[in-house]
C-alpha cells in the first residue's frame, strides 16, 4: 500500500504543478516556471517509459536467442522460466508507443486537432497533462496481453494475500480520489466547495439513491446476459474467468472484501473518470479509457461489457450527478461480490 501511495504522490505533485502553471497562464504570466517544470517532469516520465519499451523488446530478442537458451538450460534456478511464453515484443510496443503519444499530445498543434473531437481547451496545461496521462492507461492492457492471462493467473495463485489486496485496493482508490480533487484545481485554482461542484460530487436525494441501486442491479443483469450469450456463441474466454477468479476471489471471502471491491472502486474510479475526465474527454472516450483500465480482462467480451457499463455510468453522471454514478457502481460491484460470496459459503449457484 505504501508503494502505491508513493506512486500516486508523484502524480499528485505533477497535477499540482500543472494547475499552478494553468493558474499563471490565466493571469498571462509569460514563461512560467511551473509550466517549464510540468513539461520537463511529464516529458521525462514518457521518455523513461519509451526507453523501457525499447529495452523490453531488446531483452525479448536476447532471451529468445540460442545463447540464452543454453544459459537457461544450464542454470537450475532459471529452468522453470520459459521466455517463449511471454510476448516481450508486444509488451515493449505497449510501452513505447503510448509513451510516444504521451509526448506528442504535449504539442499545442496536436491538442488543437484533438479539440475538434473532444471538448478540451487546447491551451490548457491541465488538459495537456491529462491527455498525456491518459496514454499511460494503455501499457496496462498490453502488459496483460504480453505476459498472458494464463501466466498472470499462475503467478497470482502463488502470491495473492487477501489482507494486502484489500489494503492496496483502498490505497489505490484513495490515490485516485485525491488525484481527481487535485486535477480539477484543489489547493491551487479552486476552493474545495467549487472542486466538489466541478466534480458533481453532491448530496443525493432518496430518489437518486433508488435510481443508482436499480441501475446497478440492472447493469449487472445486462452484463450477465451479454456474457451468457457470448459463452453460448463460443466467444467466451476461460482464461479471463480464471484470472478474474484469482484477482477478485480474495474479496469474495468476507464482508470487508465485498465492501472493498464495491465501495472503494466506486469512490476512486468515479471521481476520476466520471467526475474529472468526462466533462473534458466526453462520455465515449472516457468509457473507452475506463474499459482499458480493466486490462485484466484482455480483449474479450467482458471488456466490451465494461465499456457499456462505463457508458451507462457516464449517462447517469450527466443526467444526475457523479454521486449517483458512484451508488450505481458500488451496487453493481457489491451485488456481484455478494453473489460470489454466497456461492462460496453456501454452495449456491447463480
């Protein structure tokens, strides 16, 4: 959990710099020190990611060479490692290509072109950094595909600890929540009250709670039907199911786990995706980013289902508020986790 918060601290600081730079831009302060620092740090992160991608591809070539095969065969500690089971080329591409795009979107002419498709301000430093950060979602998907669902499932089966997983999940979503607040101007351009108004985080009425709960249950039924049809048509992927069981199984063994997978994810993800990003990235693009974030599902019908769920959550955010979409998200996750818990505890099939 400490490591997770340390990573988020870096992103918090970058967004603070970006908001200070934006504040000075609005005051027409030329050649802002904060602007220079922001682009140097963000550019540096993407350059390191770019170099890491190239290095990964080169490592893949080396590990699959004849000399490497002899080394692996002669080293007992490495004999269980099969480099051919991992697509290093795909992982490398999934690192340096997004990194390159992350650098490109920092260029004002590129953002002006993007502004014709998305409701961003091409001159905004904050929007530039947000677009650049959005590219960092892609490596998650490519690493998952490159390592392979089966390999990930096997590694998780050996290392998963429920308590650590629960704490890490709360840490991740606390990090997302704070990132959302800072990203829209907390501590720099906006007081906390206006930050919550910008995010549409507000008190909800009893009717909105009912709408949120009903929508969450309805979306779960729709997703279950979609996956059932997918399986019937032979489009299902057992590897996705096995990996999901290893990833989320520990949550399904206790009430604390159920509340964690429901409440924590809804709290953090909705603040960032529906609260902070959607007004500037649009519902479609935000839903796509939301689906890619769940890269553990690979390229499967489950990913399509997550996109549809994200789009519905985006509609609820626009129609009502982000808090309503949080209630929906939490209900969706909690009911799903509760059904899995009952199945484990009492052998009830659903």
